[in-house]
C-alpha cells in the first residue's frame, strides 16, 4: 500500500479569470501563493514528490514542501488547449468549434490542441511509470494540475466515477491509498 497526496497547484492569474491555461507557463499569483502556504501549514509530508514541469506546479511544490527534492514528470503536464488556450468561455462564446466541444462535454479533440483521450492516456502512463518506482509503505506526493488529477482518478479510483467527479480547486489536496491497482480516497 502506498499513501498518495494529489495536490493541485495554486491559482494563477489565468485561473482567476477562468481561462483555459494548459501549456501556458504562468506563475502563481498572490492568491495561489496564499493557497500553497495554507497547504504548507497543514504539515503534509511525503517520502517522494513528483511534479509537473510547469512553473505553477513547481512553485507550489517548493512552497508546500520547502527544501524537498522532487522529480519533474513531463507526462504530468496539463492538457494543451490549442486555440482555446488563454481564453475563457465568454471570449470563446462565438466560436462554433468551442460550442461544439462544450456540447460534447469537452471530450472531443480540441482544435490545434491535444485530444482528451490522448491527454488521459499520457497522464495515466506517467502515473503508472512513477508509482511503480515508489516502495510499498511510502507516502508519495503529486503536485500537478486539475485535469491530471481527474484523469488519474477516473482511471484508478474505486468506486469508479466520472472524470469531472474528481475536480478539486486550486491549492487543494486529495488523499488516497494505492494498492497496486486502485486508489481508495481517504
């Protein structure tokens, strides 16, 4: 059994304005720094730490787990939102491709971006590759993005739930136990 902490990075300016921020490498804003500092105040601990290479995740990891080394995992990046990147729903409301994507529950390919199916596969492969290196009885932290957490939990959590059921806010932590096949939420 492995204890797992999934931490969603603190907020960025783009998050505050409800923009699709995937590949954009934004830093934490003041609110995001405060969220990470609140998490640090919970005295979370991990034996090892895996982090998205994007700045917002690295900054969160460094605030929550000061002085702790971590491994960057390329496959734990947020999705590439293609031509929706950096825009919010209001700005995209007149875009027929955006409306079609929303009507399909955001599950169809994103124009100029990453398909949701490919994104989920990438996240789950990265999780499987990293978790297999963690010794049994350890506690591991993942400091990543909301979509990454949802993709991994949809595939591994028991009982099974929909992708969106695992949404957590910026600067929040989801805890679970991994038994080698499934994740039980604590």
